[in-house]
C-alpha cells in the first residue's frame, strides 16, 4: 500500500490498515516520500515528521520524490493529499491495482 499524504487522513488510514495486517510501503508529504519494501511504522514516522518537519532520513527507509513513489508497484494507492495532488498526467504513471 502506498499513501499520498501523511496528514491527518493519511497517517490515520495507514495506522488502521497496519492494525488490520496490511503493509504500508511508502507515504509522502509535500516534499518527498519515505519508502521501505518491508513496510513502514506509520506511527513512529508521523512522530518523526512532527519533530523534524521532514520524512527525509527516517531510519530504515529510502527517501524519494513524490513522482517516484507514485510509480511504485503496489496493490492499493490512497490519495490522501490535497485536492488535485494526483493530476491526470501523474495518474498515468501510477501502478496500483486499485485506488
């Protein structure tokens, strides 16, 4: 699962999905995304973001651009960012099985 947006909706959705046995491999903010193919701890990542203001350098993750994150193969993409953050030209490069 990939989540576009680590705000209130994205972080809470990520935590709920993890509690139900799903894996969030990437999540973004407006500047970039944290990625770990084995899954991210969204609660710890949210706390890290609040304390540092960034997802960059989160332990055990790779930092990438939002465009790179949206191109990751995944089962589900949750667009939980601001309105129109997933314009048609960007949608073409997304590779989820579902939105």
